[in-house]
């Protein structure tokens, strides 16, 4: 069974950057597409980004294209989300995913 542990969230001013990490243990995540979703309290979860198991193909929600970059390191069983030019509307709890496993969620707050 895969366990995912997230790190890297926090508070940043608009225009700033944060890097989220999601480290897997228990089983390799190499065969899986890995991704990030986010959720604002009281709203539906929203897809943010995903990366293929080779790392060669990445997918992004339109509002984050050009600002966020998803990468993975299969040797370390870790996926990253580099978030630049952050906006207040990026404020949410971010979750990583691999197969049926989910991270614990981490708060990202962008102040205006």
C-alpha cells in the first residue's frame, strides 16, 4: 500500500512562489500517473496538474498553465509542484495522488 506525505505549503504574498513535495513510501509509485488537486472549503475538489509515470507528459488546469510545473523523481518516489506567480485564488488545500492513494493535504495561502 502506498502512503503519501506532503510538505512545502504555507503563506506567501501574491506573485510569490512555493514548492510542494509529495513523497511516497510503502510501495513504488513508478507505474502510476501522479497528480495534484486542490480544494477550497465548501467547494468541489479541482484538478491542478498531473504527470505521466515516465515524467514525459504533464497536464495542467488552464488557470495554472505557465505558472505551475509538475515534475517527478521516480528514484525518490516523489512528485513536486512548483508554483510561481501565485494568486489569491490559488489559496486552497492541495492534495497529491498516486493510484488510489492520497496525501494528507497541505494548506497554501496566497495573500493579496
